[in-house]
């Protein structure tokens, strides 16, 4: 990927949430109290690049920062540190016109289509609002434009005048996808876009994603907790744990030769259809609170192979095979 | 199988009286469960899997009612019992675990108080004995330092720990049957693995039978001894897990298995079942799956009967598949 400029790159991105010390406590601090700013590092020094026409799967459990990273990639959140690049150019340094162009090129599809669709708008208005606003289409072409969009995502044109609540779950997903496609994006960030759907409907929507990728040359950042879905779609897989990337590599590498103990644990717990009963050997322990993450490697309290230095030293992402990087001290042992 | 089944459900019918007429939400549901067995009850939203649990537990609210059939717990028919007898049995000989543990837990009571309440509702024991039992139950579901945790409130627990507490409460009176309604759906994969491990261990140790209700075939495939697949209020296929998953005979079961991403080769289009689940008030005549089925014929306009495929493996279909399903994994 180094030969070609990535379509979208995040470089050393950090996003923290929390509160700084308020004036009263600052005053008390002057009198000797020790109140400190409290921050949760939702995303901590993460670098990620996505090449054109690539599908990157971003996997992690709740609270690992995958959704925050997705929002940073779209530009819905501003990073506290680090830079976002579009086709090799830093977005923050672009002119406002260019920034608007990038904003249209990167679109997001949300998990809950019901919460992200205006209940008082008709489907036709939902999908044409953005292109009208940005003068990509004229008001005269609205109907025609909506019909072609609906056809792309497999919705019947008769549904155009309906409200969001009149659609079934799978149809609402399609509507959310249609809305994202309305501004001719190049890059789609899908945040748990199929998690709420039944298996048979999920299959239909996943097929639609793959169909659209082939038809429109789309690039995806596909965020999911479901390894089965990611294995199916993604060219490259990125695994996050508590705000950091712990491993990344091609789908074949991650699912064939996982390196990080956390990835291995995830894979062994990944539910797959099997014909024999399984004896479970789950990883012990809970996901720690991101408010007080463990020192060193965040995974060390749950890691079956933890060393003494794992508690003190943060492991860096290092290449373990071609196109496969992992952040684990065990790789220094061989 | 000479022993009496822990739970035997025969031809259960549950109906809802609505303005549009009587809707039959469960139709001819039958299965049996022996000691220590886990049965996976699988289906998509609206298929009636949770309703089966509610009907057995006697937790149906009007206008829903069990209209026909028998529900036998160790040979005793629940439907012929008085409401007081059913109340005595609920939480005692059968218990239910819900998807959201906060449905079970009272947010303003300490865990110890809630657990003791569950014991005292059914037995007269001293508080010390009850506390010992609570401690043992918490330890059984893998909660570290149960002594301290007894004095905590539900909000002090993480999601996975809350679900463990809910399971511990269900276990307190050593029930014959536990009905678990999507208990791990909201949990992370590593935490789900921990809970599944505990449940498997508990069934083996105590002989409690479990009905594990889920939409996820892959979760039950590693856990359950038997699988029953529901569609539109009917069980369309049931049998030993390996049988149902290895030789799925009903076109719906086959479609479900083939549409799971993990069962398909990466980047290939997934098999998709056309159409959507019908509304229960507008079920097609005959086989409810007919409009979505690739094998449907004119015969399917009649309701199919349950036919055996092999020992213990039955299917409700006129044109069942006979050959095993090859999965590309």
C-alpha cells in the first residue's frame, strides 16, 4: 500500500473525552488539593490507512473505540491529536470548498437506521435532502433521482412516499444506504450496519454492500463486533482493544495466523456452526474500564501469556509477516 | 427414553385476540426435554420463540392465551393447575433468564436481598442458610469474591456480571427447567464465551434442563444437544444438533444456515432467502414458508405434517431435503 497514496489515512489520531478541572477545583488546587483532569482516551495514537477500493474491517468489543475511530474517519469528530489525510492531503489544511468535497466523499451508515432517519420525512425527501442542499441535483429532477437511487439499493419506487416507520428493518437499512449513496461518495464508513438485522435479512444487506462495491468502486471501513461478517467482507482486518490497534493484517493472515493473544481469544470464541459440542475455554476477566485502563499492554491482566514487562511497557505495532502487524511483546522472544 | 421427561410440551397453541380477529402466534408446538439436556430454540424475530418461553412459564398477558395443548413438568400438566400452584412452581421448578438482566434485577435492592427473596418465596429457611445458598450460587456462575458482591447493587456490576447474577437467581431453587431468552445476545464475544461455559458446566453438574432461545444458530451449535427451528409460530424442524445442522431438511433451516456469513467462503455472495417473514395476522395458507421457498409446489397449499427424517429428527415439510449440506468453511 506504500506505493500508492491511500484514499484515507489517519495518522497518530487521539481522541479523548472527559472534563478538565473546573474553576472551583482549580482554586482548591492552589490551596494544595490535587484535582486532576479526567479523560477517557477513546482512541489513543492510532494510525490507519485505507487504500482506494479496499474493504477494511474494524473489529473490537464494546468500549474499544471502534465507533469513535469511525466517526473520526468520517470527520464527525475532531481529533485531539493527529491528522486526517484524504488522498495524501491533510484535510485540516484544505480550503473550505475542498473540505466540503471531502465531507461528501466520505459518508457514514449507522447501526440503527430507525434512529438515523427523520420520522417526519418521506423516504423521497430523506434521500434527496443532501444532494439538493449541495446542489448536486435540481428540485425538478428530485423524483427521477430518488427512483434511480431506490433501484440501486433494491427498494421499490412505490415506497418513495412512505415514512421511515412504514419500512421493515431490512428496508430501513437499504434506505440508510440510499441516503449515503445520494451524494456520490467514494468512501463509506459502516458502523455495525447489519448488527440489528435477522440472519436472512443480514445476508441480503451484506450482498447489497458487495454488489455496490463492485458497481460503484466504493471503499469501505466496516466496523463490526461480528468476526464472521468481517471475515466475509474485508480485505484487511484491524483489531482494536481499549483505544489501541493491537493487530492488523489481511483477512487471510488474521484468520489464518493470528498473532496477538487477544485476537486468538476472539477467534476461539467466535461462534461458528459446528456439528460437535464445543468445550469452551474462554479468556478470563472482564474488559477493563477505559477510565482506568491497565498500564503497559492493555490486555495484560487477561492475557494467558503475559510477561513482567507487559505490565510496564506499551508494545508497539510491528511487522510479523508481510502486511501483518501486531503489538505484542511475545514477538521479541523468538 | 423410559424416564419421564423434565419438560414435555404437546401441541401447544397460543392465540391473541386482536381487533382483526384471533391471531394464532404458536401452532402445534411440541418438544420434550430430559434431565441435563440443552435445547436450542432458534428462529428470527417474530417466529414465536420467546412466546414459547412465556407460554410455558405462564407469563402471557391478555389478550394472549394458551388455547390448546399440554405443558407437562415431570408428568404434571401446568394447564390443569390453579394460578396459585403455577405461581408456586414458577421460579421454583422452572425459571427464566431474559436478554436484559435488568428485567430480572431490582435496581434499588442489594443482590443479597433479591436472592434471599427468591428463596423465601418458595421455602422456609433461616437467613444464614439462605445466604450460604446465595454465595454458592454466585460462585457456581463464576462470580469472584461472592461475599463482597452480595452486598452490591446491580448498577455496580458490568453487563456480563449482571447476567451471571440473573442466572444465579434462576439456579437458587434448583429448578428442573431454565428458559433462557437470548441471554448472551447483548454481550461481547469473550464474555458470551464465559457464560456459555458456565451454563454447559451447570447443566452437567445439576441435571437442570435448559431451553436456550436465540436467533444465532452458531451460538447453539456448540452448546445445545437438540435444536428446534421455528418459523411463523411453528417448529419446522427438530432433532439432535449435529443432525439438524449437518442434514438440514427443511428449506428454511437450510436457508438460515447458508446465509450465515461464517458458513460461506469470503467475498462470495451469501445465500439469501427471498422475501421477508410474514406478519402472523396475514400468514399464507398451508405452509407459512411457501412464498419464500424454492421447492414449493401446489401441495404446499395444505399444511404439512411433521414427518421423520431419521431417528429423533423430524421436519414439517412436503419436500424435505434428503442430502447433507456441505458448508464451505
